C-alpha cells in the first residue's frame, strides 16, 4: 500500500474565461486522471487520486461518463475513501453502489459516522438498500434501522448519535479528564451537552468556554441557559431556519419524552439550506430536482409531466382565443399583438410569485403581513400596468396607425398586470393555506390565469370596441 | 432598568393551517406587541420584547408597517440589542438607522464584533455611512475602514479579526493556560490557528483535539496538515463553495503576503449560501432582489426595467407574427394555436436553463462535461419534442378537423423543443464564458429565442404547406 502520490500542476494559462476554484478538483488533475484511465494505467490513476480530498474524488467520479466511471471504480476498488459515497450525487451513488456490490458497500458504510451512513443508505433503491443492510454487522444494522424509522427529511435523520453529554455537577477538570480518557468521542464536536439524571438536556457549553475556565469550576456555572432542543420528528427545513435564525453551531435532538437522542451540527444544516433553496428554484422552473447527473431517459421522463400540464393550460388559453376567431379574421393585427399582453402578464406575475414563494419559505410572509403584501403587489401591478399600458398603446397605435387599437391594448395591459400582481400573491398564499408547497404548483396556475385573462381582455375589448 | 419581562402563550388553536415555527417569533407575541404599541403602553412593549432573541426582535420590526416601526424604535430607544441591526433586512435597517441617528447607531455598532459592524455599515447610504463612521471612536473607525477597503462580497469583508493564533512550539498546556488568561478572546471560536514566525498560518487545530490531548504534547504534533487559507480578496461565493465542499467550520484568511489577517466561521458562510441561492432565484425571475420589505415605489421601479426588456422582446416576437398576417387572415386557426408552440418552448427551455444555471453556480458544470450536458439536453428536448409533437398534432388535428394542420403544429413543436434544449444550455454557458452571471440575463434571451423560433416555425411551415 506504499504507492506514491502524484500531483499535477494546474495549467492556469489555458483556462481562459472560466475561473478555476481556489481549492478542489482542477482541470489538470481531472484530465490527467481521464488520460491514465483511458490508457489503462491503473497505478497512475491511484497515484493521482490519492492526494485528493474525498469530496474532490466524488466530483471526479461525477464528471466521468458512465463507461469511464465503471472503469474508475474497478481501478479504485477497495481503495476508495468511504466518505466519497456521502458526497456523490444520488443517481451517481446508486450506480457506484450497484457496481461495488452489497458486501463492499456495507464495509464502506460501517466506517462512516451514523448520520453519514444513513445519508448514503436512505436514497438507495429499496432492494439494494435491503441487501446492504443485510451485509452490515448486526449492531450497525440496528442503528441504521433506528434512523430509518424517523420520517424522511426529519431532524432524526439529520442528527448524529455520537455526542458528549455530561451531568451538571461535574467540574471543568472532570470534564476535560473525561474527554482525554474517552476512546469513543465523536470525530468533531463544538458543544458539550449538559443533561439531568433523566437524560434530558438542560443546556450546552461551547468547547471554548470549557477551555477558558479553571478546572475547579462546576459546569453548571458556565452552562448557557438559552438552548434549542429539537424534537426528532421536526422537518429539516424548520431545523435549518432555526440554525440560521439563532446562529447555532449545534443543537441537541430529543425524543417525545424530551430525552437526548442525538445532536445536529451545522455542517449537516449547510447541506439542508442548500438543498431547500435548490428545491424551490427547481420546483418553480418545473423541474423535479436538479438532474445534471441523471440518465437521459430519467431526465426526459421527469420533465414530461410538467410540460404535459403546461400543454393543457396552453390549450385552455387557445380555447379562449378560439372564442374570438371572428374578430381576429376581421382584424389580423389582434393576432399579431395578443402575445404581448399575455407575455407581460406572465412575467410580471412571475416576479411577484417568486418573491412570495421565497418569503413564505423564509417565514417573512405570514398571516400578519399577508394583506399588506397583497395590497402592495396590487399597487405595484397597477403602477407598472399604467406605465406599460401607455408604452404598449403608443407602440401598437403607431404600428397599425390606429388610436382605438392602441387604447384596447393599453386597457388590456393594465387589467392583466393588476391581475398578475394579485394572482402572484394570492395563488402561493392560498396553496400555503391548503398545506401545499407553494413552489410546486403556483407557476402553472399563474401563467394559466395571466394567459387566459390577457387574451380575454385584449380580444374581448377589441370585439366590443373595434368591430 | 429592572423592568419585568412578559411572555405570551401562543394561541395555537387559532393558527389554522399555518404551522408556527418551533422557536422564534410567535403570532401571539407579535400581536400583543402591536396592541401595546397602538395603545401607547411603552412599558408593556418593553416587557414583551425583552425575552426575545435578537433575531426575533428583528423579525418583529420587519413585520410592522413603517408608522408602527417608527413608534417601536422610539419606545425601544437605547434599549435595543445592537445585534438586532445585523439581522434586519437592508431596506428596513436603513430606515431604523436614519431614525436612530448617527450617534446612537455608532454606539450600537461599536458593541458588535468587527465583521458584524461592517455588515451593518457596508449597505448603508454613503452619506449616512460617513456620518456613522465619523461618530465612531477612532480605533473602531480605523478597523471598519480597513474592512471597507476589501472588495464588496469578498472574504476580507466576511472574516472577523478576533481569533486565537499560537506558535507551533507551544504545548497543549501552554495553549490552555493562554486561553484561561487572555481577556480579549473572540466570543465564539472552534479552531485555533497555528502560525509560523512570519505570522503565516501553518495549520489549524479543532478545540476538541486540544481538549483530548494531554498537557505536555506540543501543538505541532496535533496540527491538522490539510488547511485551506483563503486570500482576503476571494469572492464570497467561492468561500461558500469551499466550506461546503470540504465541510469546514472555520478557515484562516490571509493577505497577499500569506500572513494571517482574520478567520471566517461557518455561521457567516451560512448567510452567504443563503443569499447566493436567493440571488439566483430572484435573478432568474427578473427581480433584482427579494423585496418584501421594500417601499412600494422602490419595488415598482426595480421591476420596471425587466418588464421593459420583456416588452421589447415581446414586440420582436410580434414582428415575426406580423410577417405572416396574410397566412393568418386565411387560416385563423393558426392564431388560435400559435401560442401553444411558443409556450411549450419557453417552458422546456426554462427547465433546462434553471438546471444549467444552478449547475454552473455549483461548479457541477465545467468545460470538461459541458458538451456532454449540451448533447444530453438536446436529446431530452428531442424526445419530449417527439412526444408533444404527437400529442399537440392529434389535438389540433381533431379540433380543426385538419390532418395537415396537425402535421404543421407537430413539426413546429418538435423544432421548438429541440431549440429550447439547445438554447437552455448554450445561452448560460455562453454568458459564463463572457464573464456574465448566467442567472442575470439568460431567461430574457431564452424566451426571445423560443418565442421567435416557435412563431417562425409554426407560421412559416403553415405558409409553405397549408396556404
């Protein structure tokens, strides 16, 4: 196992406009590894990979195409850092686990911290998951199964079991001695949890406070009073909000009896904040989840359903247009201009909608200020409605040399921007009331409304005043 | 100052579908404070506010309307926690600082940690900022001005100066004694930085490792070799990526000479991750920034420019339609159906675009896998293009009892979904190459392309084959 490592200087000169990251996987290493792999030089691949951080190894694996990925895993078999599995994208991880097989995956998983082990296992295909579980040592299996008994995306799944808990009557000296003697301390920790005799947390002490305090002082005297015990069933989004709101670094997790069962540290929460923000972004765009690494057919399938819904709403808008076939036949300019009204409504509505969805997720928008927000967006819609009514009216009037046509598009524009402001707020607020994630469905509803109202107002007014 | 506190039970029963947060500002407290404020009961307001965490006090201030906000600040004058300022939304903070005046703001700012002080000051109006700076004690002012000399959104702005740095030849015992005796340690810290005689960082030691190690051991022996010193000019987005990628809790910041100038801790990075994700979301929706708390006219103005751009692109699409006025006059069904093709292209393109923008921000998409990604999206576009071509063709054919019309919409749909897949990838990749944030401008370009191609393909094919 004493193979040497190899480092590759990064060819900065050729990187052009794209900035290389400060640390992490560089283009040079990625290319050298690919070349060694293609050339079948297994020893060189291992030399190149060894100095990399596990998350950079994961990046490397993700960037290979599936064939090279299989070759790479074969070359690295038995030598991959177990933590690489935790960093892989879900769909790539599934592939890698399939290739490694249940026994080798189980061996890797049992090296991980409990929360990381669960993170690797929870997203696997049920059948594969069971095979890996069966291959785990009985003790590890029991622990993982206990984790999996907590709801998905809950604090229970996020916490780690490894923690330092001490009674309040200990002194600082006893605490330090305990830590020097313990052999099963967690790998990293920032706070010590003080518990009462029923193992309920009563406070936390940051390590630096222990360190600054003299040995004879009792921990009770330096325990922070304010503490935020998190029930294990709490949703991870709420956990993230709590950490961010109160600038926490770690927080104890408790069962229904209020007993300490684990601890959540901020590095896990960073991933959650990240995922939740990404989820909102993807849902608003009608993408199930970020899918750079998904297989082609999976990606196509996951996008299909949203497009199918959109086809239905587009047909609905067409039906509205169909009501005015006679008018359009008489004044073809209407067909030319009508997409402007619908498009402006859709864009203005999306602006409002995005702000509302984000504010709801951040709890900046609540029942107390909801009406103020709705009225504000209504007025914003009205102000921009007037401005763009004038602009669009002048453009259309000049283009088709018709003042009445300019007046009709101006009125329709104003109506649609006000409707956009209203529906951009009321749709997400309504969905939230109904307990539906407002990110998931609101943009379909919104564009349906702005399309239908846009065409209806424009063609309707034209039928009344121009024909 | 011995006024009592008051806590309000939260009326869970009336909260209906909206879940109350686990901790933080509750509806009950918010309402009671508003009532006390309206009733002019200043003492009760103070009693209610005292038990709240500073970030909950900030939330409370944000939720008031401007008039109540002014009343609240008057009541709390001189009693507000300085940290409340750091938690306020930018536009609300500006209002509050205006009301407090330079002297009182300066007094609050000088109580804060250096990085928090800068965070409060950097976003203020230049004139107000200068007034507050002038009111600061000379030493604090010099420190803040040094911070402000670093570029906006850089590691230098994010770091705190307060840190613990020790030489490598010290023992664990000496280190612990140093910490017990120092009076100017930072409030919170998780790692100790080991420096060489030129004050360049050579490694970090997590506090828990100090704590587990016996007193005579030299710190050199327990220093973690792998370390990520961050140049002070590094962009905060890169800092966030680094922390997330390598699961860091803190990292030293260095000047051009490689000397230690500060430390960045993960709680600051959490805010950055959050802001950057929000920024992408808002830019894609054409909103400058999240503006729940902005004044009505500011909001209307900030949305105007995006809508103006959209008006121009919508007119461009109309010009394309205008080329086919003759065809539409003959077959009005074309006017009825044409929005379907454009709308499907816009949606499919937005799906691809959002995934690409996010992947670029996360560096999952790089020069090495860019072409693979483009081809994949092209094929996804083609697959869904075929499926929706069939669906739309059948619908249109049945609706207007015309097989050729069905064929035309089917072909146009296929063309537009392929174009959507291509432009959804090539536009953000191209902008990134040019050094432009791909989130900022790509959706305008995209919908312009899908609208123009959608109308052109549909009406063009109709002109060729149906007239």
